[in-house]
């Protein structure tokens, strides 16, 4: 029986699993450790693993040079703002696709998804020109708009999948009970879809937080987010590994914490349809 | 008030015509049952009245006012669904209060009405539970409570009892009938159970393939079915039909005899038709005999439960001459 696997097999698999996990995690671990080293030690050969001289100077330098707080604030504004804006557009869209489908609904869903298959650089020039002419370059609201548009297909798809699980009878009951569309969505659909909406929200905050292509190309100083902040440290003026690591750590820490605290919700939401 | 008028209502889903042309007049305070085989369009017709589906053509009027294009929320009707369709995220109290909240009623008045509905339906001790913590029968009561608090113009029921077990079904059937007597509000009730139809209805609409076969009181349908379909559908067990020479003796294309309209004898020759008992279903009060009649085929005969029958017993049947139903070639009932 497979369940009575010998002790050796169990130990073997455990070691293997840990090895793979550590291998995958090692770059992040390396970044974390390096952030606390001096610049000299960061490039020392042979490299040290734990810092010989533990220092927090890198974090101070990083804040002085590039204003971490401002970038972090921009990241929060853009990721949360674009997700909320996306939800406001996507909830009615997913409602209509799930509960009032037409012959073309499936095609529209596929078409929306297909936009995600296109490489972003493909539309770089037109978007850049539009942003320049509308004076949206290097603005937080411009970035929020583009981030909303980028993630909208995913938000709609996810919500559509969750909404499909909700029995249409219950929405019809609400209509019979005198609920107009707005009340039907606010009092019945949304509360019933809270787990799905929460997962969608979390995933999209994470995606928007980590998005680098558009945030780097469409911002310079004012509206830069944390991804732009990291990239500013890998500039050719000289590679400061320890500072780059400190910057990266500062940039990913909030989202890692968010992911860590919400992992139950994320997993539950992402497997919502599968388990039922 | 709650009179409902359908004028030449037609409904198609894409190319498929589900309801070709229905006109009906339902009077205020009536209990009307839509009955018919599965897929005949009962639910569709009910949903058209509710406003959950749009008519393809034709008009629907409530109290004389044309509501054909009006959304369900504006029609002032209440519906009880087969699946109960309670709001799972709300307590029983909030479920019942929901339509009142939508009507923007003051909270004090809402509380009063919810308490009253809960008392009427014996829901008092469940008010703070979620629907998932209720049994099927309790859920159905909550669904009815949610429907009555708003004092709608009419109630629409779509097979509300079909998810309940047999005993509970009989109970709820009585409760709904009592509710109707108490409220005197128009009710339209969809079922494919003809016992429910016969026992609850003031008038029954028999539907078949999207057409009204007959609209009349239960006894009218039983005594004077308009055609073979209604004759076969109303009455339990089903009417027996005979074609051919035996029917021609009565100047008809086919004749029908209900199982309860036979005189049964075991004395040789003491009957018009001779047959052999195939299966005897003994219910105690009655016995249903499935008799293989020579030259005519299988017939169901109802007899009292006094005598026992066995497979292979010889019996002699005489149809009650005054209660033979006659039909023409198109299946329409022939008048005497
Ligand atoms: N939304 C729809 N799209 C296409 N066809 C539909 C739709 N709803 C119902 N139909 C079809 O209309 C016909 C009538 O359906 P309806 O649900 O009214 O039947 P019913 O008499 O209520 O049957 P049952 O007793 O099984 O509930 C069926 O053939 C069904 O397949
Ligand atoms: Mg139905």
C-alpha cells in the first residue's frame, strides 16, 4: 500500500522537497542576508553567508537617496486604487456575463483573455504617445488607469468564475422581492461572493504591486513605485549590491507580509470552483 | 387586488417556440394551478407573469394595467421557488425582512410584520438562524414568510413542495390552502402532481406543449375533459382508453373509462369484458387491479379493499354506461 511507504522513502521525499524549496527560496534569502552587510562584504570573495558586521546603514542610505516612503506610498495608491477601480468596473461586467449571457459572451471572455497573451512592448509606443499627449506620464492616476486596464481581464475572469457558482434563483428571488439592479448586486450578489471578491482583490493587489514594465517606462521621479525604486539602484553608476538588496527587501516586504497573512484566503479563493 | 390577464402571450427561446399563443383570465383571489407534463412550459409561463422572462409577443396585465415590459421589482408579485432561494448570508429574520427593506418600510413596522409572519408560520424559534441550519420544510416556510410579509398582489409558486418528503408535502399542501383562505390573495401554483392540482385549485390550467388544453374547476376537468389529453392527465390512476370496434359501438373513435367506473365480478359471464388479473396493488382502502382484457389490452380497475385478488384470477368488467367518455379522431371530447 502506498500509504505504508517505508521510512526511507518518506525521509527521501522530505529531504528532496526541502532541497527544492530552499533552492527556490535561496535568491530571496541571499537578498535578505546581503541587505544587512556592508558594501565591501557584499562583494567579498569568497562570499560570506551571514554578515560579519551586521549593519542597518543600507536602509538609511536607501531612504536618503531615493525616498523609499514616497515610492511605497505610490505603490499602495496604484495597486489598491487600480484594484478597487477594476472591481467597480468588473463586478457589473461579470454579473452580466454570468447571469445574462448572450451568444457572444464566451467569445468576449476569450477576447479579453487574449489581450493578456500579447507582449506589453507591442503597445508601448501608442500607449506612451497617448500618455504623453494626455499629460499622464509620471502621474499616479495615469499609472492607476493603465494598471486597471492591464488587470481588468483577469479580474473579470476571476469574478465571472465565482459568480457562475451562485444560483441564479437567489438573484431572481431578490428581483421578485423588489430589489432593483443596484440592490441586487449590493445586498445579494456581493455578500454571497465575498470570498471570491476578496481573493480577486488580493491577487490583483499583488500583481499590480509587482508590475514593473509599465511602472518603469511611464514614470520617472514623481509617480515612481517600488519597482521603479529598485531599478533605480541597479543603475550603471556603480553596482551597490548591499543597497540594491536593502531596496529590494524594502520593496517586497509589504507584499510578502500581505501574501503571508492572506494565504488561507488566497488558496480558498483560488480553489473555490474546484471544491465547491 | 390581483387579477391577471394574459393576451396572446408568445414565448420563444431563440428559434424554439415554447409557448405559441396563450390567453388567460385569472380573477382576483383565485387559486389557479398550472399542471402538465415535464417540459410543457409551466415554469416559463409563470416566469413570464413574474417578469423574470420577457414575452416575445403578447400582453400581460395586472389589475388591468399593462405590465408586459415592467421588471419584476415593479410588478408587486411574490414568488416561492422550488429551490427555496433563501439568501444564505442572511438570518431568517433578515430574509423575511428583505422585501420590506427594499420597499423602504420603517424599521419598527418591519419588525412587527416579521414577528407576525413568524408567528403565522411557526418560525419564532428560528428567526436568528441562517437558512443552512434549517430543514427543508422550515426553509420552505421561510420562503413563504418572505413572500407574504409584503402583501403582494399575487403569489407565484413554482413546484414549491417537490423537494419535500411525502408526509411533509401533504402538510404543507394544507397549510398553503389555509393560507389562501386566510389571505384571499390570488395564487398561481405550478405543479406536475395532479393530486396537488385537484386538491388545491379553484381552477386548473392544463398545459401541454405550451398550449392550454383546458381551463376549468377540478371537477369540471374530471367530469367533462375537453379532450383525450386532459382526460388522461386528470384522475389517478389514469383513465383507460379503448380504440377500434369497441369504440365504434359508441359512435366514437376512442372511448375512455376511469378505473373507478367499473363494476367488477368474479362470476363467469357476469360482465361485458372478460380479463385476467395481472398485478393487484393493495392499498388497504382500495385495490388497483391491472387486468389484461381479452382483445382490448391492459386496463386499470379500482375496487374496494375488501376482496383479495391474485395474479391469474379471472374477472369480468362492466363499464358504467353513463360514465363512458367518447372522443373523435382528433382526440376532442364528443358531447352526448
Ligand atoms: N432559458 C431557456 N433557454 C432555452 N430553452 C428553455 C429555457 N428555459 C426553458 N426552456 C425550454 O422550454 C421548455 C419548457 O420549460 P419549462 O421549464 O417551462 O417546463 P416545465 O413545464 O416547467 O417543466 P418541469 O415540470 O420539468 O419543471 C423546455 O423544453 C425547456 O427546455
Ligand atoms: Mg418547471
